[in-house]
């Protein structure tokens, strides 16, 4: 573990926090994958729902840090210490009423806290005081096997927070892991439940997928699961266009992936590439001299703008992407 964890270990020695603080989440996962990670999440066990907040203030006093940011309802605090941003939470268990999506939070055991987490790869813990790893649900095995599956019943995990179906695909795209079959089936099942999640939260996960190392895997998963069609309804018709005429040898979707692979790794470039030909679903004609998609770039531009406005991209992003789409035919040269 890194030097910050070692300093926290020294800070809590011989205090009420000794033996009760664990590193959790992506930081531990990335440690076993030899990936650099700065997202340190700590879990405090056995000190009530304010245990995480109390630890934050203890670190604040001992190291003269900026005042922690506290979310008292959830027993959570954020603090910058030793130059790193750390989130600290008390071990808890959560229950949902499936209406307002806000969990009912109670103090929990370490087992309760692991059970509320989304995927097994994110549920391995590190006991700071003892210097040992704690794996209650088989997360280390999943990391080794490069597999993503839920910590418990996927129906429960995804019903509690449907955004987790986006997170599963995002982790697959970032890490290059396969999604376990039962988890994948549940992802498809819970796509309609995204209506309970704000467009902004969906957009944020989508953007991370667009720029992920294995983004083609992520876009393909979004497409096959029906999430892309949920976000942009025209994608439901993309499978209809297998033959694009003499200018293309690939289907519309495969051509789209190819274009995405050949643009810079930014949200704007990859979003423009993803949507540059989506208007073809509205413009396909079959004539004596072949298949045509007259003015499809302007249909694509309109579809892209409607999507980006609905998902609250910035005006600058909308202008850049839609202008790129509307002009993409200007740079093509046709052979006679």
C-alpha cells in the first residue's frame, strides 16, 4: 500500500480507530492489478454511523488539513490529507424503497458493508492496522479471472441502483474484464429501470466508457444490451442496415466502431464518431444504382443535438459535435 495508507496507519495507532479502519473499493482492486489509483476510500467499523466522520476530524486535527466535507445523513466525509482526497464512511447496511432511490442507512458490520457494494472486484478490503487483505465474497478470484459479477443476487443489486448496469459496462471498458453471464442477463433485464436515474448520472458513466482503454468493448456492450437504444432510440434500428452500398463493406454498426477507433480519445471526438451516421436509419433508399442515404448527415446532426441537450452536455460540446457531424461528408472524396 502507498505512503498515505502508511501515514494513516501511524495516525490511528493507539486510538479508538486502531483495528477498525479498512481501505475499500477500487484502490484495493487496482493494487492487485498493478494500476495506479488515487481514489482512496476508507470504511470505519464498530463506531456507529458517525465513525467515518469522526475519523475525518481526527485526521484533520492531527495533520492540520482543510476542514472535512461532511454528509451527515450518510455518515460520510471527504478530506484532503497528505495531498490525496479520501472518502471515509462508516460501515453500513442499506435498504431501498424503490421509489425515491434514496437508501435507508443503518450502522452495519463489515459483512453488511461488503454486501451493499456493487461488484466483487470492488469489495476486497485492506485492514490498515493489521496490514492484511480481507476478501469476503471472492473478489480476488474475480480480479485474477478478469471477471465482473455482482456481490450478491444481480436482481437485488441492480434494482437497488440501476446505474450499476452502466457501471458494470464501464468497468469492463476500463479494465478489459468480461461480464459474468448471470450479471449480463440482469443488465439487459434492468435497462428499462434507467428511467429512475437522472440523465446526468447516466451521461457521466457513458462519458467514462467513451474514453476508456477498451472503449470498443464498452460501446458494443451498450449496443447489445439495449442501453444505447434506450439513450438514443435510433440505435434500435441500426441492425437493419447491414448493407451500406458500394462505399462501405461493413454494416452500419461495424463501420461506426471503425470510425471511433480512428479518432482522438476525447468525449467529443468519440461521440461525434458514434453519431455521425446514425441519421442513416431515417434516410436509406434503394434505387437502381444502389443504396443511398441522402442528407443523412443533417439527420445525424439533429439526433445528436437532441441527445446532447437531453443529457445536458455543455453548449460548447453540443456545438463542436453537431458541427463535426454536419460537415463530415464534406471531407469525403468519391471515385467516379
